[in-house]
């Protein structure tokens, strides 16, 4: 069983890498430890969470928003099993789609635990204990990430849950406590908050969404508080006790001080994710790691020739689309081409309502680097389509170099932000300026006009404010 390339892991980075390599004429095999392909993203991450976010948004719209459009309906009733069925069907369609693409591209798929026993050699152990050895000229590790545990807290996926358990709760918890105010916690908090949970968030830092543009994060926190979220920022969780009536959670100020107690029915631990690189035999081969991540060069090569790594297991943001771009790039490099990823143009989206989307530098990052920049900002309250949609919360903010006018970062909070960010990504990929965007015709009336107006505002010539 000899191949040009073996890819370990079939999440977004791994399966895209395998398909691109096959397109380039390489003989490819993949090894996946799960029974289904797609990794965390398709099975227990991006796809199921977005299915529940969409479904819960429909529920909240029927309950709170339709009357404002003159559409009167009885109070909606929740059919949680049907909502979960929608989620499961969405997952099944996606994972089956990946399996189909493997067959279409003549990629051999193996299921089991992979160990790299030597450069160019992979031992695959199936669930039933059967083992076989595959050989290849090149190996790509794309094993992704897993949730980070909170020391001293046992996750049972029933009342103390990770994101996996939070996607499969049997009923709506009256009181949901979330440890961590990052993307995962706020998205899943939005799902259950819309369905009736009282959501309380405890965050070690003094802000939500670490790493996001500060002004955007502050605005978003105010919006979430209006939606019913309660925040305890600058606090850490000391202990979680299981009681007959639920959970007792001890929290205390991160800077020190008196502890207090919160009660909850379910606690979601969402303090981040960790790379999954253990059990592959990497260290015994001499593959260098740093704090669990595999060290790679700008061609995704590890310290052992013929072994590459991409995605959550290497440096950079843990984003599915970042892994996909790296998968394409490393496949092209292995095939003798010139694969490349522009890390300055990797977008990020928070799929709440309103959405948040960002690409490039934040104001805080530019200030830290001493970069002189201009700011153009435009609110959705001044956008006709947003008003017609009753979705006028948020703004578009564009940061441009003060001298060259090149766009360095774009930050959007508002309805459809995840789609609106795409034109900013394209602009930045081509090194475009705010002037380029400002002079590009946008259809009227659309939400995208707010992006154009923000570009105009960089030069203090927005029309509608």
C-alpha cells in the first residue's frame, strides 16, 4: 500500500489537502480516527453549531421580531428533537459529501488510529484491532484540535459539558453558565439563550472576545446584555460542585478578592482549544513541537523530511478556512508548485445575531506596532436596507494606512457580516486601498453599501452620515 501522499486527519484541512493533491495527479490516502470524515468542524463543531444557530434564530424571530413586520403569529412552541434532527441531518449531508469527494477523486480512505512509525511509514490500527502499514513519499499531519479542559473540573457531557455536549442537550437548561467569553461560548450561549436559557458568562480577562477589535467587542457586549446575557469579566472559576438541584459554581476576581457563588443547571466549559498531536509518534521521530503545536517552516515542513503539518496543530488561528488554505498550499508544494497562504487576509466570523466579521489588523495591533492609520466608520442605522430589515445594530470600520491608503483591517458587526467581509478580504488580497473600495459601485439598497460608505469615511466623505 504505497502512496505519494498520506494525510492523517480528514477535517477541513486534511480533506481539502487530499483532494487538491489528487487533482494534481498524486496517489493519495487518508487516515481518519472517526467513523465519519470531516473532523471536528463537520461532526461536532462548525456545521452543527451553525445549524442550531440558524434554527434558534428562526425561533427567536418568530417570538420577538415578526410582529414588527406586521406578521402576527401565536407564541411559538419549541420542538427541540426536531431542531436536533435538523442539526443531525445537516451534519450527515456534509460528512457524506466528503466521503463522496474521496471516491470521486480516487482517494483511498482508511479508518483507525494512525502512528508514524518512520518517515514515510504509517501504521493504521482499526477499532477491531486490525493493523496495516501504509507507505508514502510524503505525510501531512492534519489532526486538528480538541477542547481545552478546566483543571479540576470533570466534563460528563450532561451537566458539565464541552462544546460537544452543548450541541446535544436533551432539554433547554433554565440556567446556563459559560466559562469563557470567546467565540464558541458566545455562539452556543446565543443558541440556548434564544431558546429560553438564562445565560451567565464568566471570563478571566476583563473583556469578551480576546483578540478582536476592542471597539467592536465593547459594542457586542452591550448588544448581548440587551439580549439577556450576564457577564462576570475579570473572574475565574474556583470550583464547580454537583448538587441535587444543579451546580454550585464558585468564582473569584482574577486579580484576587472575595469569592462568590453562582448556581446553574448546566455549565459549558469553553476556555479554548488545544492542538491534537499526541499519540502520532512524532517526538520519537524527532519532530519538534512547542507547547503541543507542531513546528513548521513557511512550506509547512516539520523538522523531519517528508513530514508536513497544517491546520489547528500548527501556528496561527484555529479556523477551518485557514486550515483549508494551508491544505491547498501544502498539496501544491508537495506536487512541485508554489503554494502560499496570505495570513494577513484570513477572515474570522462570530455567527451570533448580529454577526461579527473581521479581517486584518485591529486598532490595538496597529498602535502596538506604531503604524500610522486612518479610520472610516459607518453605522447600519444609516443604511436603508438595514432599516428595512429591522437589523440596524452595528457598524463597519475600515483601517487604512495613513500614507498609502492601503486597507490594513476591516471590522464589521451587523446582520450578514460574515458575507459582507468577503469583499474586504478580496480587496486586501490584492493590496487595495480604501479609495479603491470607495469608488466601486455597490447595488442599492444593500447592506454592502455600508462597506462602501465606511471606505468613503476613511477620507471623511461618507455621503449618508
